[in-house]
């Protein structure tokens, strides 16, 4: 039985062409700066994002960590979303390794922190307070591309108040493909968003389909500080060119095809619409969230698994599309969900209330 793995866009297999590119990659010791494939990738992603320099990273977590520690010193503080990946899902690394205090703020359903909340969280220059140094945003947020208006307003506020700005752009290419103006290329759109930030981290290992790797992009000075921190964190890799070649191949061949993943997201959301007991909460770029009534999320996951369909969650389930999923797989997932609710329909309130207890 074929597995339809919708747990994450991190589960992709390198394509045959990507493996060819990896095989053919010239390599050297990157700690000495000798790896031509790493250097080429770094130059390429720096050019795409319009930054002076870039640094290849083993993971997005390490990339964000190096960014925060390169922007902030011990005793400094960064403002970040309460549910942002950098704050909530990276083990508290900035605090643990850098003694950088997070100032988490609530976010709305699109991942936005209110501007007045950001403003109020910026501490005055007073010995009682940590020094507020950095604003960190995330795009896409749970699949939502951030609006231009918010990105501009939030980064402008940060600049006016003397804060640096960092974007966790793990899925920035999804955001760019989804929000490019008619006739505008996805890469031009990436550049437009990147221009608003001092630094950004992008993942090659998510929708772009590379097996490993992220990049931190920023000024030469920031990247040199980040390089020291990356070494401390154990991220100085040697013949990393085999991995950089995969990421480079992904940039050349897998950006525009993200539109296919987004179309599959809409196909899935459309197929799940109107099932009693299940609500499609959001279907943006390559991620669908559904809420399952009556605590039946885990049972639905088990049912899907028996049909070879994998997803994650408990009450809210998450389905992520990517380059190893096609329309037939999505249709199979929809059929499996419909079958689950058809076999054991949602109990009506009356039936629940009149049980033989
Ligand atoms: C996946 C992800 C990261 C970190 O990436 P890893 O390579 O898994 O460490 C950071 N931010 C967001 C929003 C992500 O989705």
C-alpha cells in the first residue's frame, strides 16, 4: 500500500535529478571556506534575498538561533509571537545558549502581534529592564502568508524604535508564490519581503524538497558573527557541498512548483468541506487545519493510517501538501475521511442525551 504522508513537507524524498546534482557536486572543507558548492549556494541565496551574505545551516532551528544570538547580546531581549517557532518550538535555545530573554506576545489567527502590543513591550533604557533589541516575525504563519501592510507596519515600527528585524522564513517561498503580483516572479516577491528585514532564515528542507539545510541571510557583519556562533553550536560542516547542491537544485527547480502544492491544499479543503463533525479551520498555501468534533481526532488519525494516509494533531488535525503528494493521493485522503464519518456518524445531541446510562 502506498503511503500518503501529509504529516509535514519535511518528509519529501530527493528527486532523481536532485540526487544527480548531489553526486556531481564539487566539494571541499567548508570550515576553511573551501567548498565551491556551499559558496555557490550562499552567493545564490544572498542574491535572491538581496542581502550582502548568507550562511548555509544544518537546520532552521540553528539558523534562527544564530540569527538571534548575532543580533542580541547576553541580557538583551527579543520580541516574538507566543506561538512562533523560534520561541515555542526550538527548545528555548536563545535563552539557553545566549541568555537572550524572549518577550512573547499574543498573536491573532494570522500570526500577527498587535502593533500597540509590540510598542508597549519595547522597554525604556532603564537598568530595571532587559534591552529590547530585536523583533522576530514568521512568514508563512501556519500556512498564512503575512499581508504586506502588516509586514511593512511592524518592521517600520521596529526600525523607528531602533530594533533589528529578523524573519523566520522557513516557508517564505510558499508565501512568495502565493502572494506574487500578476506577472511578478516568485523570486522577485521573495526579494520584496526580504527587503523589509535585516536578516532572514529560509528552509530548503520544507516545501522546496531538499533533504537537509537552511540559510541565514543578512549583512556581512551579521553573517560573520553568526559564523562564530554556528561553529560553537557544532554547525561547522566539512564537505557540505553534497547538501548545498541539493538546496541549490531546489532553488532552481522547486520554487514555482509550490503552486501545485497550494492547489492540492485547496483540493483537499474542498473535499473536506461540509462533512458533519469536521470543520476546515484554515487552508492556506500548503497547510490545511481541520477541527474534529467530539474528541474523535485520534480515532480519525487511526482510520486514516489504516488507509495509508498520515497526518498529525489531536483535536485539530494538520495536513501538509508537498512534492511527493499528487491529486490521486489527496482524493484518497478525502475518501478515507468521508468513509470514517459515514461509518460512524456524529452522534446527535438527542442521541447523546438519551443514552442508556
Ligand atoms: C521547520 C521550521 C523551523 C525550523 O526548521 P528545522 O530545520 O526543523 O530546525 C523554523 N521555523 C518554522 C516556522 C518552521 O516551520
